[in-house]
C-alpha cells in the first residue's frame, strides 16, 4: 500500500504561505532595530551623551517627541529614508536606504516611526499646505513671513509690506504678530500692528482636512479705529497632485461695524512633485464684500490671482510665492497688484540651511 502525498503537499503549501506572508508584511519593529536603533535609540529617543551620537557630531531625530514627530509629512520622511538626509537639506550623517530597503519596507517603517509617540492631539504635518498670497493658512506653524503687495493703478501706485511672526502654542494653537508698512507718494511708515492667534478645531482621521478658527485685532499706529478680524480657515488634500485651501474673514472697525467688509478666498495648488525645491502653480480667487456698498456697485469685488510657490531650499523650509492679482469686478479699483511672500519655517532649521 502506497502513502498518499496529501499531507506533504499541505505542509509545502503552509510553508509557502508563511514565507509569502513574511515577505509581503515586513516587520517594522525589526526593521527599526536593524537599521535605525543604533543612532536613534532602541525606543526612538537618541542618547546625546552616548558614544554613537558623540561620534556622529549631530543629535539624530527624537521620534518620541510628538511635536517633532507630527510636524513633517510622512512622505518627507520616506524620502529621507530612501535618499538620505542631504537630499532634503538635512545632515549627511543620515544615510540613504534605497538599495537596502524596499518601498514596502520604507512605508512600513515610516508608519512605525509615526506611531512611536502614541496618541496625541497635534495635527498631522501632511496638512501643512503651501502658504497662499491671500487665503489664510489653517495649519499652525512656526514661521517668519515677509509679505509684499505693489498696487498699480491710475494716479499714485502704492506699496505695502507685512512682517509676520507666527509661533505654535500648545498642541493646536498659534499666536501671531504683524507689522504693516505702507509706502505711498514717497512717504513710508509703519502704520498698523496686528496681534492675534488661531486654533485648530478639527482634523479628520484620514489626515486629509483641517479646520481652524482665529482672530486678529488691528491697531492703527497713527490714529483711527481699531478693527476686529475674525476668520475661519480650511485646508484639504484632494489627492496626490492637488490641494485646496479656503478662508472666510470679516474686518469689523470698533467704531462702526457698518464700515467693515467680509472676504471669501480660495486656492487650488498643483502639487505635482514630492521634491520641495520645485515650482508649484496655484490659482486663487478672492471676493471682498464691503458692508457699505455704493449704489450701483457690484455685489463683490472679485479678483483672480495666478501664482507660483517656489521652494528655495532642498527641504522647502524657505520658500517664495509670487503672483499677480487681477480685478474681475469693480475693475477701476486698480490695474494689477504684484504680490509676494517669502516664508521661513524656522522650526525646520536656520534660514541658510539646505540651499
């Protein structure tokens, strides 16, 4: 009587499935201990006084810090692991693993790193979208921004500069201070100070949208009414190549709210490349509605602003945004406005780093 081969076949099938599952589902904890723990520490926190870190001459990232861990998008971390730190303007002590780890292993490792701090309330860095020229950005960030508008119109042109400092507070808050300088007909002066803040109300579980509520108070330096400026800001990742941001704000003079205005703004950016040092086009629409409109005037003063975000550093923490505002309604307000903002995300490194 011959033996039936069925049990042997079952064993072979079981071993094949086990091996297949092992290859399909890399163990991220094991990958971390094998490739990352020697520098970043077994638990994700490097020892700054340890011999390895002392030999590196730079303290590696601390993945247990929820603020640091949440600040940057997972996609940026995947690029650093694949291409090395120098590729994004970071330390060249961070090696490239593109020849060592597969794409699936890198993705699994990034997911593991992002989960090291555990539960927290910091918004995900993927929602830190590009800073538009007019639409209010929803994500709270540590930034210094120089904004400049040059208004071209019949008669006297005008130039306005805004110097803005933004600082994160807590897990979802941000405070900001703005100094506004105007230059018109040869006279230049700082004429307004704005102080305010914002707070993240909601982010969805998929980390694709963010909603923020905020307000500023505008103080004229040389007299006039102070104004209260409440706003609501929203951002959404539409897919791998597109983002949308929108905001609504009101300017309410304390002396008479009737002299104020409301503004709606929105922008779509084409995020066609994962590399931050690139050119990213955007199209913005702004509609301002004065509360006290002259008889016969259009309901809203609508403008379009084609623009381009240019990442100046390899990591994109210094970026320039330039555009031209063109009136669509009430076209006698101005001919065009040349707009610019220069952003430095100082939490990501010194201004001169990574060029």
